[in-house]
């Protein structure tokens, strides 16, 4: 690991100036993903700016209208255990509570989880100069690709890794980003970018922007759920996952957001599955039809065709459990 400076910021303004002072400096939250990058020389920043001491970055608040505000430095374990999140936003609590392992969830923050980089083993090894590192080839094509994306004909096939992103996009959350240029709010589903835009990046944040809050709108009558299939019960990323948020009225689905995870370079919203259930009763037949509809457009690689069937079954079961 190269030498770097460590600076602790006590306000957003101080954090911004600490990064501006030394170009190439990076934010540190829990440090789980950052440390992996430093150890493998994937990044060599001159300075790490720790965000943990900034007030209001690690609190969860519910306003009188029922809207949720989550500080990005709140740990995954705290989100999963919060009574207000568990009762109203169960899908988000499940998503955060199933990530990684108890030890990691107690350190990893929800902001860092959203902004972690993909786990593709070719990207993670410095010796492979893949598209994400400015190279001109995705080694997963024609290589070891059993964990890679099955949707999209993008040049890069690294699947999106974040559990929190699944729960938040299903709930229509938005993100507050602050830089020296001001503050902007981005819907969570616009945060993630496809490799076609620039394969070296996975999100629309600028390097000098800090995620300062996550806002989840009040969801009266909305039910949500997250489910995944993994090879191991802990210390592992999902092979496939889904997050679903539904509003059912008089037995009929009125509103639905269905997200598919670990199968594309971004959390993938399935409009086809949503169309299949909106205006209908959610029973076994509609659950099955929606799961089939969601598989349209899959393009598995040589070794990950099994993910198509796994995802279909997971989505069908998840919808049935909501029914
Ligand atoms: C064995 C193992 C299993 C795992 N399994 C899962 C899993 O199943 N699901 C899952 O989702 N994750 C999983 N993870 C990933 C882990 O959850 C993430 O690495 C962790 O959540 C990152 O959070 P952090 O606070 O440590 O972020 P850091 O490592 O501190 O930061 C990550 C990135 O986000 C940036 N960043 C952090 N906070 C901010 C902010 N407020 N504003 C701007 N930029 C910011 C940092 O600069 C950095 O680029 C696993 C990790 C391991 C090691």
C-alpha cells in the first residue's frame, strides 16, 4: 500500500476543502471497499478524508409527514435494526440486513455501500487492465464469468454489487449530493450509470461531491420486500436478488416497482414485470407471468445461464410471498 495522509473532517465544508487541497484525495466512510482498493493499488490517493465526525451524517430521522432521512454514515446494521425502517420500509431493512456479514454490516455505511465499486474479479486484480481501468477488453467475455451480468449488451459485464441500492431504488429514494458548486438531489435510479457512458465509472457523482443524505418518501400503504440467492449464507454477495415495492388496494395491484439485482451493471427496473401485475390481482398465475416477463432480454455469457432460471424463480417466489 502506498503512503497517504489521513484527515478527519468535522464539517462538510472542511471535507470539501481537504479534498480540494490535494487533487485525487478520496472520501472514507467505513473504509471496507476503500481498503481493498488501496491494498490492490487500484487507487493511490494522496489523502483519505474521513467523513465519520461530520454531524448529522450518522442519524436516521422520520419527519411528521413520514418521510425518512438517512445519513450516509449510518451503518448497514443500524439501518436494518431501525424500528421505523423495519415497520415501513421492510425491503430496505432486509436488503441492508442481508449484506455481507454481521461484522462488516457494523462498520460498512449505507452511503459507502451505495458507492462501492463492482466485485468483478478481473476489475479487482491490478494485473488485468480491463475496461474499468482504461483497457479495451472485458475479460469476463471468454473468461470466468459465472457471477457476471446476464442483462444488457454492454461492453463491461461487472454486475452491480449494492444491496442498499436495491432497497432504495424500489422505494423511490433520492440522494442529496454536496460540492463546492452547491447541492443537488438525484433520484436513486439516476445515480447508477451504464458502462456505455464511461466504463470506468458506475455512478453519476463527481469525485468532489459528498453524499450528505438519503431521502426516502413516505410510503403509506406501500409494502416492500428484498430477497436474494447466495452461495453462502454470509460473507458473500448475491448471485441474484430482487427488491419489490407494491401498493395493493381492494386486492388489486395499483402501483409496483420491481428491481432486479446482481444481474446487470446497474440495479435493473423491470417495467415488463410491473406491467404484468399492475391492475391485476397478485396470485400465483400473475406472479409467474411477471417473473417470465422479467426475463425478456437476458443475454447470459458462457457460464452464467443458470442465473436466468435462478432469477425467474426468486422473483416468482418473492411476488407470491407478497400476495
Ligand atoms: C466479504 C464481503 C462480503 C460483502 N457482501 C456484500 C453484500 O452481500 N452486499 C453488499 O451490498 N455489499 C457487500 N459487501 C460490500 C460492503 O458492504 C461494502 O464494501 C461497504 O458497504 C462499503 O461501505 P463503507 O462504509 O465501508 O465504504 P468505503 O469503503 O468507506 O467507501 C466506498 C466508496 O464510497 C465512497 N464514499 C463513501 N461514503 C461517501 C459519501 N458520503 N460521499 C461520497 N462518497 C462516499 C468512498 O470514497 C469509496 O469510493 C461485502 C464486502 C465484503 C468484504
